[in-house]
């Protein structure tokens, strides 16, 4: 067992931490008010050489990602970004996931063209499966339909929560192939910016939290997608359980957000005059213990991805994510008890972290996660991609 970061991991942790403190934190309120994408933060990450974290080294990336050589590397960037701005943290997570999927599943020319654009020009990517009503229908049961036509597919439907949807070079969306059963009826499509038939719906993004991770609804109206823009063989996303490779990116956000709340308390309690109060001290200790325990679950889960046993990596990632959410909720409760009402003015950083955390933790159904782990231990059939 080795609990030390490698020099490269430490470099990413420190670089993103400094960017977060000096640049992302001061910009966070503006993007929260406007519900606008923190593009300058993403450009800062590009300038620091960090938009290719989950792209393979042969293309000039850093080889991270759950299916990459150094799974922890990108998670450190997500964690440290979320520590100052949870919305930017989600943008980094979704960009890294989209890039990683294209890297591992794309054709050589898709990899070169699209991932080359990330490395050379700072292009952004995403991945959108979400659709209205999907929670009830199930993760892969998509009503956005890709109808096979000469040379490609004609796509019709509505996607929602398309993070970075207005800012990416290619929207990676998932659709159901007309009249084809799952899993082979599930397909990934790369839709270029400005494609005829693709519209981002104005006013479709106005949540109470995570406002900077702008995630509009996208309408697809007879949108033609050529064979060259089809990503991977039909069914590959469910069959290779790519959704399970998503868990840790969320866990890193909850960890980073909890650290962000802790940072605010360290700064605020002395100003409030309560740093010597025994109860404030005790709560700070409790919060610290929670954060550090989550950190090692997340880091161990990342390590498991490099050990070759995918099932264990998936299950332990769910463990880390579950614990990260429970701890985030506890952190908020404990922080509120010692911060007091004055730190919760509507435009305060503390309020923003609380709103962001409340919305972002809805990515998981804790009960279903726990039940999945229970099924495994009881020898029952289970699915690590069960999510909501
Ligand atoms: C900050 C944030 C960022 C996100 N980013 C992404 C992302 O990048 N990619 C991604 O794939 N997902 C993303 N998601 C979405 C997430 O994965 C879930 O899909 C989403 O949170 C599900 O919300 P829900 O359970 O309320 O929706 P659901 O319960 O699935 O749907 C509720 C909505 O659907 C409508 N509805 C229900 N049934 C029907 C029907 N039959 N026909 C039409 N409308 C219907 C309801 O009126 C309501 O508007 C993001 C979510 C958040 C909060």
C-alpha cells in the first residue's frame, strides 16, 4: 500500500488548487447569478495543460480516466476544482468523461480529429444520456430515436441536462435505435456544433444550484448524423457498463465541495469570534474526520480501476460515492450549526455550496446504491449502473 501521490498527481492537485483559490473562487458568484458557463476557468485549465487529462498520451493527453493508466489523476483535478466552484467541477468531470469515452471507443479518425481539437485548441466535450422521464423508464430506455437512413441516422427527440451543451464542439448524445431492442438498440452519436436540426432550448436551465454547469435541453428535429459521427458499436455503452465508470467523478465532486465548505469555516469562524468555542472546535474536527475518511475511499476506488478487477472497481466506486454523499450532507448540517445564519446570505459562498451540493447529490439514489452492494454480498444478480 502506498498512500503518497506521485509527483505528477501532486502537480495536478497543487496546480488546480491554486487556480481554484486565485481564479475560480472569485468568479463563482457571477456564474451562479447569471447561470452562465465558467468558460474562463476551463480556458485556465487548458492553459495549464489540463483539458487532456483523460486523453491517451499518444494524442498528447495525460492518460487518466477509469480505463486509463492513472485513474486518480483526473479525479484530483475534479476534486480541487469543486473545492472552489462545484459548477466548474462538474464541467471538468463531464468533459473528462466524454473525452475518455471517445478515446477508448472512437475510431482512429474520430480520436485524432475530436480529441486533437481538445489538445490543440481547447475544445470542450460532454456526454448526454438524460431525457425527460428517463428516471421512471430506466437508464438505457431512450425515446430520442435514431432511425437508420442512407449513410447514417436521422435523429428526433429531446435531451435534457446537456451539460456544456452550448459550449462543446461536439455534443455526444445517446439515442435509441428505431425498432431495435436493448442493449444493441442504444447508440452514441457525435453531433457537431451548429448541425441542422439541433437546437438548444432557451430558458431550459434555471435550477437553484449548480447554475454555472449550464445544462440546457437539446431538441433534435430530423437531425442527420452520418456514419462517421456514430461513436462505437451499438450497445457498447451498456454492455461495457460505462455508466459505472462515472461514479467516481461524482464522488470527487462531493469530496471537493465538502473541502470547500471546510475552507470557508476555517476562514470565517475566527472572524465570527468562535474559533475558541469548544463546540465549534468539535464540529470542525468531526467535519475533518468525515472528509479525510471519504478521501481515502475515493482514492482507493481509483486505484482499484488500475488493478484489473472491473467488478470490484465498480462496486467500490459505488461505496465511495455513497459515503461521499452521506458525508456531504453531514458536513452541511455540522457546518450550519457552527457558521450561523449570517453566513447564509443569498449571495454568500456558503449558500452557493449548500445549493450546489443539494442539487448535485441528486445524481444518486442512495437506497438503490446500498441495495446493489447488498445484492452482491448476498449472491443475487446486481447492476452497478443502476443509478436513479
Ligand atoms: C447539475 C446537473 C448536471 C447534469 N448533467 C448531465 C449530463 O451532462 N448528462 C446527462 O446525461 N445527465 C445530466 N444530468 C441529469 C441526471 O443524470 C438525471 O437525468 C436528472 O437529474 C434526472 O432528473 P429527474 O429524476 O428529476 O428527471 P425525471 O424524473 O427523469 O424527469 C422529470 C421531467 O420529465 C418530465 N416527464 C416525465 N415523464 C415524461 C414523459 N413521459 N414525457 C415527457 N416528459 C416527461 C417531467 O415533467 C419532468 O420535467 C445532470 C443533472 C444535474 C442536476
